[in-house]
C-alpha cells in the first residue's frame, strides 16, 4: 500500500483529500503546517501532496527535504506561474484547486506508477544497456534498444521530436525520457492532449488570452506554451490540432514567439517541442488536413514506438512488472501468473498495447481469489501466431531442413515431413531442460497444439 503525506492548512480540504485517498486504498498521513511536515520521516512516504502556500512558508520547501520522494503541489488557478516555478524547483507535477476527485486520483496514480517503473528492481534483467536504464522504460527487444540509443542521442539537444506509434504504446513515457535527459530537466514539462481540448478553446489554452478577448475572458490568462518557457512542451495527438492553431504553433517553432488571443504584441518563449501522434501526418498533409510546413518543422527527429505485438518477450517482462505494481498498490500479498496465463499473454496481439495489458492485469488482480493469476482472469482470447517466438537461428535451421530434406516417393513434396522432422528434433533435444510452456513458446504454438502434435508424431511427454 502506498503511503502518502498530505500537507494542507485548510481543514476541509485536508480532510477531503485524506478521505478520498483512503477510500482508494492509500495509507495517508496529514498535517496542517510546514513545521509539522518537517517533523516527518520523508523516506517512509511514496508521495507528498502539499499546498503551495502554508503557515510558516511555501510547500516548495519540502521538495529538497523530500529527497527522492515525489512532491505534488496544489495551487489555485490564479497561481499558475507559481506552480510552474514549483516544477522548475523539482515538483513532479501540480494540480489546480478546486479539483475534482477523478483528477486528483489520476494524478496520484500516474505519479506513483511512474515512480515505481522508473526504479528497476535490483537484479532485474529488463534493462540490458545504459540507455535502457536511463529512460526508465521496460524493454530489451532490438527495436526498443534502437529507440533507447536514439533517445540518448537526441535528448541533450533542443531538436524538435515527433514520436509516432499506436495508441497505448507509451509515447508520453518516451517524451518524459527525452525531457529528463535534456539540459531542461530541471524546468517544467507541460503535457497537452490536443484531442481532449475543445476546438473552440484550444488556442486560448495553448497561447493564452487577454482580458476581454472573447465572451467569458474575464481575466488575462497565460497559455500552456508560455507556462513551458524554459522547459519542454509535449503535444500528444498533434494530428487533432485545428489548422488555425497549427499556424500559431508554426510561428513558435520558426520565430520562438507567441501572441495571446486578443493581443497585438508578441512574446518570446524558449520551448523545446515534442509531439506525438498515432496518425500518418504526411498523409494528412497531402489531404490538406495538416499543414505541410508544420509537418516538416515537427519531423526534425522521428522516433517510432513499436506495437506490443512486435516486441517479443518484452510483453512478459512488462506483464511481470505491472503485476508487481498492481498487487503492491492494492496491498495484496505477492501474486504470480500461471503457465497458461503467460502463454495467453505471449500469444495475444494486444491491440490496445501496454495500456490494454495494464488494464487486464489490474482487473485480474482485483478478481483473483488467491496468489495465482490464471489465463481466464485476464479476459483475453489466445490468438496463436506461428512465427512470433521463433528466433532467427531457429528459423534458419527450419529453412535449411525444408530446403535440404529429400522426400521419398511416399513423402510430401511440400516439405511437411521436414517441418515435422524439425519439430521432433527440437522437442527431443530440449524436453529434458524445458517445461512444456517453454517448448511451446519457443516453437510459437500453444500448449494444446504441442500436446496434439506430440500425439500425432508418437512422442508423448516422458514421465519424470
């Protein structure tokens, strides 16, 4: 169970936050002043949530005292600049008051999960290079190692980056890795989902507005681009950005300046832009749905995130890490996957990628009656993919078997017997050292298919 410290001088807000977190299985300690917070042992907390302005000083003073414990700052809408300053000082994020419960829970869950995944377990083999460790992203397949190398090269620069990949592959994690390895790491990273903001409001949200610029603009408002000044601006789903906002963004990239809605004056900003999309921006540009000049400005460095179905054994490494995170967050005893569950995870194509995997595991942890997570709890259907886990050396051996096997008159000219020969050779050579699950995985088939083929070829499993 995660332990959270809440520092808030307003009794009603402090009690509301405490009850909200406790209802969602968090262990909460709350205090009403900076002095009371200083008396705590910060190492026992997984997260600190503090109001910006407190009796005795500012909540930002806790950032240095907290050490490695992340600090979430609460502030009013009128103090956005102060919140950004807090992030520059090391706060992991800020949340504006008044906030709704879902917003608070999303922020807490996100911060705790990022903190957990960014600290690899001792002895873990999921990170096979310095680049992997630096990103905090789990993955050791060839496409991911190549991605880590590119991140390490481009992160220290101010080059604009376009991250492409299917929904749920972890594009925001890549953006955060680029930011944390850049010279702007101590400055804020402002994340914006362009698809989540109504088209009528997006220019005001991004670039700000002057008082009286439009109906309802009762006060001057700083935009998110300006709030990211000195840091990184991450625009997720940039393919959904309206054409008018695209023109304004192009000026930010070309001239390094913005103009608030309703203003005649421009302001200089120093922002490193990272964009992400699951859509084909080049195709959208050719159809007139995305500015071609903006596309080429964005596409200085392009990073591709592979879908989970193309990442081989990474899916199992991710599943194990997400399982640990889920049962610890829910205060369960340690849990494990059954062999059948691991096979189902390995064979399923995961159209929703890592996000779908995370949701499936969280659901399984909730529904499980004991420590074992079975395949049925994952709520997925196995889809055998014959060549998924066959390594290049195995595939080459298979091809050589098919190519050089000389069928007799009674044998198929299509090489079927050569495939069976390869299957028999592999099983007989490895069954003493491998479990049935491991054999099936290496051959790219299900345990059921392995058993059926054993019966057909007359090589039943030896009794141990």
